[in-house]
C-alpha cells in the first residue's frame, strides 16, 4: 500500500514538471544543419541584420542630404550679406 502511495505521489510530481506551450528548437552545439525555412533562427537573424544594415544606409543618406541642404542654406544666407560689403569699398 505504501509503495502504491509513493508511486502515485512521484507520478503526480513528475507530471507537473517541464515546459508548457510551444517548444523552440535550440541552436545546434556543433555542425551546420540545413535551414528549416523562414522560422529557422539563422534565417531570422540574417533578415534582421539585413534590415538593420538597410536602415543604417538610409539613415546615412538622410544625414548626408540634410548636411548638404544645411550647407546650401548657409551659402545662400551668407552670399547676400557679403555682396553689399564688397560693393561699398569701391
């Protein structure tokens, strides 16, 4: 009787162990297995890196365009101020 009780308690304790929900496949410890498709972590990481690189490239282009626009505006703002000063000494 005591053996049955111990067995029932241990089975109940073991039934409560473990993860619940969807299990994710861990990365392999060695080797290079084939890609599993779009849900493969390597594919996801490569897509995220490509998106980050594209965002960095677009950000650099925006900064360069803003800097060029700022220089054009500074040149346009300083040109009229210099013209009357140059005309006065003559």
